[in-house]
C-alpha cells in the first residue's frame, strides 16, 4: 500500500471515529430531559438532587417572573416575580420524571405558601414548572398522591414554564465550595457554612417531621 493510500485509510478511520463520537453525544443529549422546580433555597435543592442516580447536573437559577436576566440582589429584594429554582437534568432511562417529582415533594414543606423553613417571602415559595399537558398531568397526579399520603393540604402550585435564568457562578455547587465566607458563625469554609445554614434553617428537621421515613435526603448531608 502506498503512502497516499495509507493516508486515505487513516483519514477515513478518523472521520468514522469522529462521526461515532458525535452520534454518541447527540444520542445522550436527546435522551436527557429537564425538570424545573422551586423548593426554597436553591443551594439545598441542588445539593439534594445532585446525589440522585440518573441526574447528570442541577443548575441553580431564577424563573417564574417577569424581570429579564435578574440578579440575585434583584430577586432577593422582591418584585421580580421570580422564584429561586433549579433545573434538574436527568436520564429518563435511569430515573423517571415521576420519581423525581415524588422525591421533590418529600424534600420540601409543600404545606407552606409563604416560603420554606427560615427563608420567607415570594422568592422561596415552592412550585413545579411544566412545559406541556403531559408534564402537567403527571405533576398533578404526583401532587395528589403526595397529599393523600401526607394527609395535609399541599399548596405547591404547578405553573407553566417560563424562561429559566442561570444564577451567578458563585451559587452553582455552593454546598461543596471550599472558599472562606464570613457568616454569623464566623469565617467558615463554604461547604461548612452551607451545612450550618441548612441545620440552623430547620430544613431537615421540618421535612423529617412531615415525611418521616419517606424523607429521602434527611441525614445525607
């Protein structure tokens, strides 16, 4: 085989490999779905759901309001209509949307319309955001089942999805950051500050009171 033929074979093999990789990436992208929920402090919801098998990524952000490209300060001041929310990216062949919704209800206080735990106000309300009739019907069914199991009125609304805006970089994976932050407990590593906040806010204690052994994330942090 001449040099030119060898080069042609190498080039062809390279194109085949690149094509296969591209198809694999495309297939994974097509199999990946998203679920957007608001469950109070987005640091906590992100921390919970990034531990779930089949979830590839959880992104903290803002949605549900009217202000375009909102900042954390704007949302925190109120008046934007936005919730602190997360976008959960998952593989439905590993975990179903229904299962994620079941986990969501059992990781929050869905009876509280004024916020979550120590975090009060519209920013910290709970919600599920849906993009079509099928997603809405599923969310309604899971909510109905959760309400029957809980034995209390669930006030978490199911809302039409709006634009999801990623939160600032420093909010992403906040729960495992190692930078120093100044807190009311003094200077702490970010991951430790997060744990202190979560405990002081009473999140896990309240969820355990509501859901008991059905609470999936209590005691895992």
